[in-house]
């Protein structure tokens, strides 16, 4: 019986603690909601000011500003330098993997076209027909 009473006391104690924690949690939620509403109200003013300032900016005047032009030139230089570096990295990566670069593929295509034209000129028409039928059977699985 003593253990039965102790378990009831423990159960009551735990329930009271949970209820107290729940009430504190609700209070914290309520306070957090108040803080959020206050922050939203405060942020509306500065947001309107920013919109007002953005509306006053004249893009044409900015583009004619000496400092803006200088920054634009520097950005262009940095961009071209980055492109060169990336192209170099890409080239080294392609070489390391052993895959043909885009320029090499184009060169191979040109060479194949040139050789194909030479073959067309050399081979008689009857051989061309037989060759085209054989390639169509191979390419059509």
C-alpha cells in the first residue's frame, strides 16, 4: 500500500509539474507573439524610408558618376580574369580526365568532313550505295 500511495503522489507531482511547465510555455508564446508584432510594427517605418530613398535614386546619374564608371571597369577586368582562370582550370581538368576538349572535337569533325568529301570524290556511285546501306543497318539496332 505504501508503494501505491507513493506512485499516486509521484503521478500528482508530475502532473502538477507538467501543468506548470505548460502554463509557463503559454506565457512565453504570448510574450514572443507580442515581440514579433512590435518588431513588425517598427520595421514598417524604415522599410518605407528605404523605398522612398530608392525612388529618389536616378540610375542615369549613377552611371555617369566617375567612381561608378571606375568600379564598372574594375568589375569587367576581374570578370575577364576570372574567365581566363576558369578556362585554364577547365582545360587542365579535361586533360587530366583524358576527354577531348571542345576545340579538339571541332577539329576532328572538320577533319572527318574533309576526308568524307575526299572519299565521295574517289569512290564510284555504286560503292556509295552499298556503303550507305551497310551503315544504316549498323546504326539501326
